[in-house]
C-alpha cells in the first residue's frame, strides 16, 4: 500500500468501521481518564496507563492503514492488538477494584473486548495471507 493511500482494498484490509470505532473508543477513554484524574492515588496511576494504551489503539490502526508493505501492516496491527488487549485488561482491573462505578465502565469493557476481537481477526487474516499486496 502506498503512503497516503486511503483505499486499503489493494493491501491490508481495515474495515472503515474499525477506524471510526477505535477513534470513538479513544475519545471515551479520554473522558474516563479525565474523571480518574480527579481521584487521588490509584485513580491517577490507572488513568495514565489506560490513557496511553487506549489512545494508542486508533493511532496504530491509522498507521496500519498507511502501511508500506504487508509486513509493515502486520506489525502495526500487532501493536494495535497488544494495546487493545492491555486497555481491556486495565479497564477490567479498574472495574474489579471499584475505582469507577460499574455502570460507567462496563460499556467501555464490552467495547474494548469487541475491538480486541475485530483487530485480532484482521491480524490473523493478514498473517494467513488473506490480503493481496
């Protein structure tokens, strides 16, 4: 895929939905972290970890969109998958530790799980040679 090519049909295939979905998810993560930052102690530590991982997911997906080769695409999607897994874990830890009300964080946990699965499917498909380069 050429730099700046917005049509992934020629190379790594990223459904437009996941681009938008990861972006909207990161916005929700930023909003959650704004609330966590107001809490002393563990809330601030968790906030920085969740913020870093959660906003890294759409950044890596966007970078994969402009991958220069199949190997580059797979590498970027591997990073997106790792960051989505980390975000999911840290959200679950936050919920289990009762740092944030359950009703506030559960929708984010569900979305993190779904994003993780979609990115994982794209990654596996790409590694298996499912995309034409």
